[in-house]
């Protein structure tokens, strides 16, 4: 177990120092060093699967032409099934170097707090410590492979004033100089991303952790993931016997079917009740015989299929009323009679002659 812790811790230490894992092998599978470190860590050109699975099993479920498949929903769903865990949030991972100098905010350490941020940190980290400031909270603890991880919480009324950036920066002074301080943040949390970048943290990769799955009410963990294991004999003898018992019986012959149905259809008739003698007995009513039923062996009369054709009426184009034409444009069509057209042309010619006479008269007048 210590070897696994050292191996994963060395990988993370190299990432923090600026030397990520080599890209000659795009996949590394490491058994989890503890319950807090199960998941998938992604770095440029390298994925680290931290789970109790083999490298051959992982590669058998990953496509060779998709480098982002280890963080994709199909593989994460399968990995959570075989490990019996629930998928956490896919976070961006950022890291900074601690300087060990307290400056800026005046933080007060708190030892007893029921704050949701502190309760969540204790679920995922060890050696959790918390500091409070007016309107904010800072939490530090050891997370994946024992690395120091930081989380902050700012009151909604004080967001947007730089308090989150101050808290992330203050975390670098609470740890000894040279220690790596890690932070996970959801990619959609743009405010925290900006605060981390402004505080000196740099993005190095992404990760998703697999949380312990809740047990059923009877106390038995969910075991449906067993069918996903690429092992042929994953069922024990008891499950094999149950499966064989549930198989359907062989088909019966016609004689067996007839005898079987006769045995089950023959029911004992109830004893007849004694009837009292009546003074005026009513005449018995003879039942009306039912019409003879058609033989079941007779084939049903086939009704020939005849397609039905519908003839739709033609679409009538509505009459279009000519739109009025403005200016000197003349309509392409008109509904005026020949007499109306001749009168309009004569009126237009008279107007032109009057305009010409006016223009000639004004030209012949002497200038004063």
C-alpha cells in the first residue's frame, strides 16, 4: 500500500513541479492507496486510473482513437459499476506553491464548526483545519495521495468584492514554504476559476473521484455491476443452479398437451341440493339450443385488399386585385374599358398641350 501511495504522490509532485507524466504511455493504472483516492486523473497526454482494476481490463473498454474517453460518461459509468462507487464531479485541477508568510486577511482558526463546507471537507479529506473571516471560510486538508487541498466559501452578499481571491491567497501562507497547494473547481464555476488564477494558481489537469456508494436498506451493496466484469465464470454454483431452474420446460407433444388439459379442465361437480316438493310446480323451460359453432379448423375467409383512391378537388387560385401604383409607374394590367382608356389619353394630351402653351407664353414675355 505504501508503494502505491509513493507512486501516486510522486506523479502529483512531478505535476506540481512542472514535469507531468511522460506521454509515451497514454494510460497508467494504479491501485488506490486509500478510500479517498479512487477515480480518474487526467493530465496532458496522460490518464491515471486509480482503481482496483487491471490495465488490460481498462484498455478493453476504451476506444483507441479517443484520448478523452477515460473521462467520458460511458467509461466512468462502467468504472463506477465495477468498483461499487458513485461518480463525483469532473473538476479542473489547479496547483500553487506555498510561501509560508501570513499576510492580507486576518484569519481566526475554528475547531468546532457545523458549516456545510467543513462537513464536506471531512468526508473527502483528512487532517481538516478551518479558518474564518467576516463573510468567508477557508478549509485545508489532505486529499488524494495525501496532498494538501484547499476550499473556500464566501457569503452571497459579499461575492464579487475579491474576498474569494484573498482566501485562496491566504491559504498559501498557512502551509510551509515549498508545499504544493491543490484546488479542485467545477469548470462552470467561473468566479472561483478567476479567483484562483488571480491568486497564483495554475491549471494542470482534470479529475473525477468515485465516492463510496450508499448501501441499500437491507444493508447489502449494489451488485448489478458484476455482469460488466470481463470474466466468464463470474457466477457461482448457486446462481448457475437458479438460472437452470428458471429455464423454460421442453415443448410437450400433442398427446401430452391433450391429456394435460383434460386433467386440469375436469373439475368435480358440486352435489345437487335437495329441492322441496311444490304444490304448483312451474313448467320447466327448455333451454334454447345454441347455434352450431364453426369448426376451428376451418380457415377464415380472406378478404381481398382493395386500395381506396381519393380524388382531391383542384386548388383554385384566388383572384388578385391590382395594387395601386404610385408615382409615374404604370400598371402592367388594367381593367378599364376602351372608351375609358381613350378618354384618359385625350385628357393627358390636353394637359400636355396646356403645359406647352404655358411654357411658351412664359418664354416670350419680356424680362424686366
